[in-house]
């Protein structure tokens, strides 16, 4: 089974050696086990998401945030995104709140 974890808040310790992982970091686990050991030894509440699953054994093509099975499917998905079709119709006028603050120089204020 493949598994990884992303820490959201605080710091969480993982594994037999309880390696401390701060917030906003990813832990990729080895495939040779059935469980994940963790502990929250800090003063702040620790939060994380654990994602796990069996590999599906299919080919993978990726580019940026796009992940498909073939290069042709990947090119089609990027084309759909650029042309605002097949699920991206509302993307043309969408504005990220954080992105707008970043562009305006007000993100860190």
C-alpha cells in the first residue's frame, strides 16, 4: 500500500523513531508496513491528513497540477483548461483571493 501524510497544524512525530515533522510538510511512508505510528508531543494541537491506497498499476503522465494516463490525455486536459471547457468553464473569471492579495502587495500586511 502507498501512503503519505501532510501535516496541517502543530508538529507531529511519525514512525518507530518518532521523527518530528512541523506543519505544512509531507511524509511519504515506506511500503513495507500495515500501520502508521504517530504521536503529538508538542504543546499545540497537531493535525494531519493521511492518504493511502493500493497502486492501480496504470501509466502516469503529469505536468504541473495535471495528471493523466497518456500524453495525449494530458495535452487534452491542458487544452480544456486553457480554453475553459469540460469543467473549467467558470475558470475564465475566477480570481484567487490569496493570489489577488499577492499581486496587490497586501498578502503580508
